[in-house]
C-alpha cells in the first residue's frame, strides 16, 4: 500500500490549479491597474475553444483559437520554413496582425525566442528558457511601458520540454500578443504598446544554436467592416 505521505511541501489550491492563461492581461483575470482604458479595458482575446483531456492521470484544459478564425487568415508571408539561429536573425516578413505557427527546437541554446513588433529599438519577445523549463513573454522593450512600475516585466509559465522541442502558435495584434503552447495546455496573453511602425519579426538564440521548423506566418484580416 502506498503511503499518502510525500517528502514534498504541501501546495495551496492556487498552486495546484491549472491556470487558463498565464499572461497579465487576459480579460476577466485582471485586477485594477494603470492600463489605458480608452476605448477598451484590458484585452479581449480571440475566441477560444476549450477542450478537456487526460494527461498522466490528470485532467487538463487545453485552449486554442476557434476553427472559424482561419476564415480571417490571408496571405502567407514569404520566408523559409526551416531556419538555424545563432544570435539574432531578422526575418523578411512584417505585420501587426499575424498568425504565426512554428516548432522551436532549443538544440544547444539556453533560450530560444521569437521577437514581434520589432522596430525603433522596440520588440516583444516570446521564448522558451531551458534552465527553468518556462515559456515567457518579455515586454520590457515593447514600446510604451511607463504606464505602471510593474508593466515592463517578463511573464512566465511552466512548460514541459518534450525532447527540447516546443510547438508554438502566436497571435499578434496591434496592441496584444497571445501565445499557445504544449497543445494548448499553456496560454499567455499580454498587452503591448509599440510604435505604429514597429512591425518587424526576428528570431533570437542565446547560449548556442537553436532551430525553427514548420515556420508559417500569415496575415490576419480585420474583423471591423469599413464603410
């Protein structure tokens, strides 16, 4: 008979819970702060479909953009689908409304990242840290950050590194970034306020070479109808 006692500290209900979004700005998961309120308060995400699955004997909730969202995706940006990265590598594609899919292989790197909203010394960095097994969004250089002392920050979520490879889907909008990883088990949403001309893309690797496979970047149409 297995003993119920374990040589581990007890966890609170909050620590045991699975967060539906690990970012700072998912709507209805945000406390009052100094985020701009005109014309909207915080961030409405793209519509998400939630599914329940069993993983290692534990039920988990996965989330992903609804299938209907593909009706808004347009042209595929021209860039290689396979890349090796050692340091910083700028990409030819640009845009502020993008649907990015990729498989990130850390290889020998300690961290591997993708930068969006690049330009004018600004970038929002989405990456994986091997040493801590974490997915993160770094918005410290994302543009306008002097909204609150806590705004310029790195937000992190634990992630299972399956063979040093991570499947990522990144939804980029003018003032937000949504990240889905590990089959939707991890989601993160952050607001960002870059300059209008900060629309570049780049890959970054630290501590060694990383690689990107199955990279696909598509432009996303606006849902707002112009008269």
